[in-house]
């Protein structure tokens, strides 16, 4: 157990950040999954910028790697274009 006041605060803040990151990551994964399941091209084209934005924000905050975000965006764009 931590002995210093700052260490206790660090434990609290890192737990809060961990839960926030987990929430945003899970939300983005569900959005990607939902976009992949779409079969209507118009709806998919409407959702693609929103999902791409989510992925960019996760990469910016280092929740996911930049290359992973790029790969996901590329695959999703190919999927939408093939509809």
C-alpha cells in the first residue's frame, strides 16, 4: 500500500483514467462492429466519418496505436465502398 499522499492520489487518478479509457475503447469497438454489420450504403457512409473520428481521438490519447487506427479506418472505408 502507498505511503505518500501523492501516491494515493496517483492510484485514484490512474484508476479513474483506466475506467474512462476502457469505456471509450469499448464504445469505439462497438461502433466499428456496428458499421461492419451495416448493409445499407447510405447509412454506412453517414456513420463512417463518426467512427473515423472516434478512432482518431483514441489514437491521439494513446488508447490505441496510431497504426491500428489507420488500419481500421482503411478497412472500414474499403467495406463502405464495396457496399
